[in-house]
C-alpha cells in the first residue's frame, strides 16, 4: 500500500526539524526527505550537525529516504539568458562548483544512511535541445560519481530546468543509460508547467522511475491533492499495476491563506487519504 511507503519533505511541514519529524511520526509517515532545516540547505550541514539530524529521525522510528539537494540548479553558461528558480538557500554557482558540491552531498547522503539524491538538469535554456549533448555529458559524469558510492541520482522534472517535463527527463535518463540515474517523477510539476501528467507524462517516464513526489496543481498554481489537475487515482493505480515498488514523498508547495506550511501539507495528506481511503485502496 502507498501509505506504507509514504514520507514527507520536512521543510514542507516546518523549518523546525523536531516539529516536522513529530508531524511525520504522528501522521504515520515511514520516511523523510531533507532539503532545508532552520533555513539552511542540507548541503551546508557539518558532519556533527548531520549526526544530530539522523539521531532525531531515528529516535522517532523514521529513516531518511533521500537528500533533496540543489545539485545542477545552475546555468550551463552564466553568459546566456536562462530561466531560474528556487535554489533553497544556495548562491548561484558554476557547474564546476556543483560537481564539488555533489561530492559533499554524496557524503551527506551516506552519513544520513540514505542512498538517493535528488538532482536537476541546469537552468532552462531558450532552446534546451541545442545543449543536449553537454547536459547528457554532465549527467553521465554525475552518474559515474554516484556509482562509485552506490548512490542513486534522481532527476526531477522541474519546469525551470532543461529537464522540465516528463519527455525531457526520460530522454536524458535513457541517454545516460546508467543504473545510478533514474527519474524522480512529480506529476504535479508536469501539470504546473502546463502539460498533462497522466497518462501522457507518465507514459514517457514509465519504467524509468526511481522515486515519486506527490503534489497537485493547476498551471502555475499548487494546491492540495484532490483539488488540482492530477488524476491521482489513475496515476497511483498505474504505478501499482506497472510494478513500481519505490517510495512516495509529499511535497506540497502550498500554504493556505493565513495558514502555515504544516497546514497545507496536512490538507494534502487529508486529500490523499480521501482519494485512497484512510486504509489505502492501493
């Protein structure tokens, strides 16, 4: 059942790590992803700080499923005009600096007893296909580095990046052709960017997925699950029917007016429960 494999990005609940973990435990989560804690990006934590984070996670019976890193949220060439997005507390840096950061994030992943690292595909060029060879080359280099440490890189469909949509991340993963690079499928991001998540988007990434993020959306607007355009019953049933055995993580990106991130994530969890039934139909 999905609820046996469900987790949450902690900062989608609170920047207060203890508060986020308590919410996860109380709501039956099994795992957490970590992106920011106390306003600081996970890539900037010291070993001592990481050990304390892991202690807090494990004492609640949870585990860290993935490091939600900012790797490759950068420009291929800073002299060109490109799209940009949220770097979650990181400065704009060069590709070379991001490869150094990747080395550290792999260390962080292992320190947290995780094996998955979320990455991106560089800020979106005006014509991404013009730079396909360069992008794939960098992703191959990253996958090789991950393979040396038995880590799995997860390439997310992120509208502000060159792999903005299912068709693009699927193509990159297929071209890299490494067991250490898979798709992080976010159907909400697909709808947010104006493309159909299911069945069209899913059909492109099917068989390439290493992890799933759960959010709902209209074009340019995130909403709680059940209130947007993602047909979650069909999407989740298809994942089950196609043999997906990986994890699911709530990444709400929604704060209700006058409310908090925790309120928004609670609404998304409730929406998922309403769709599937509290006991879980899938």
